[in-house]
């Protein structure tokens, strides 16, 4: 979903570096995969096409933080009372 993002903190020798992959358009999402010692973070469209990918060696990755966009709860249950008072 637009606004979803993943932060990757990587060991760069004497310091750390932070990279960010963001779902930049509506309908896109960010997917994370760890395969054969490589961490891949990709921005993907609705039909599954990869827009861009960031790859890091798994031994160098210190943190992988997924930050989804807060979703709005639009359910009717919150707006309606649980029980109506028959006297009113």
C-alpha cells in the first residue's frame, strides 16, 4: 500500500548506514525476502511486477524494520451503539 516502507540498517565497517525502500504509488507494496544469505527488499506492483530491488548480504544487515501505513478502521460497529435503549 502506498506509504509502506522498510528501513534496512547495514554494517558498513566502522559505521552503519540506513537505507529505505518505500511504496511510492497507490497499489504498490514492499516485500522482503531472505534467500541464500541475501536480504532482498522489493517494491512490487499489484500484478507482481518488481519496480526496484535493494539487495544486501545477510551477515551485514543489523536491522530490518517494516513500517506499514496505519490503516483507517471504517467498520460500522464503532459508529453504532451496541444496544439501543428502548425507552428513548
